[in-house]
C-alpha cells in the first residue's frame, strides 16, 4: 500500500511539473472573432467648431444626376402634399421634420443646401457620402449611420424637396 501511495504522489508531482513552465507564443495572425490590429495611425480631422449639419454651403450641388434646378417662387401644394406622404412613408424612421433624430432634421435645409444637393442626396445617398465631402462629414457627425437608399425617382425626390420648402 505504501508503494502505491508513493507512485500516485510521484505521478501527481510529474503531472503538475509537466503542465507548468511553458511559454505561450503570441499568435500575430488574425484569428476568427478578432479584428486585425491597427497598423496605421488614424487620420486626424481638422478641428472645427461648426457641425456639418449646421454648415451653410449654397454652392455645392452634390454628386449625381441633378445638375441644375430652378425653384418657382410659389410652393406647389399638391406636390408638397405628395412629398409629405413620401417623407412620412420612407423617411420618418430616421428623420423628424423639426429636430435631430438618427439623421438631421430637414426643417430649414434649403437655407443650408442647394436644391440639387438635396435631391442628389435623396436619390443616391451612397454615392453622395462616398464622393461629396459634406455628405461624408454628415455621415460621421451622425455616428456613421448611413442614409438608407429608398430608390427614389427624380419626381419623388422633387416632391420631397417641395415638402421641405413648407417646413
């Protein structure tokens, strides 16, 4: 019995010794569930006190099919009503007419942006955020929440723009 106890003690000691003392090698590669380590320093944004949503730029027409648009002096009430319905159906999940929500409020947008820029943004938000510096800055201001592409036609976008004129 004494020999069995000595043998078990020896096996236990050998097991403990064999488990310890190894150094783990750090795996520098990408593993499933891990993000790669950043190798570049992030680009610093220029310090500005004005938010992109408050920036007034009445010269930028944006990137897209709308190159020139003259708005009539009077509002087309029928078109504005159609635009209001389109806005309610497609946009209110992210935009509130008169206050910041997930996206910026459209109230007063025509005092800060050209009609062409607005329509190009409605029609192709991905292209605008990719190719227009102001649209990209807005994306960053609103926590990287991209505007959903609702695949609006030029006619629908123009109706929404007419609704914005009533706000």
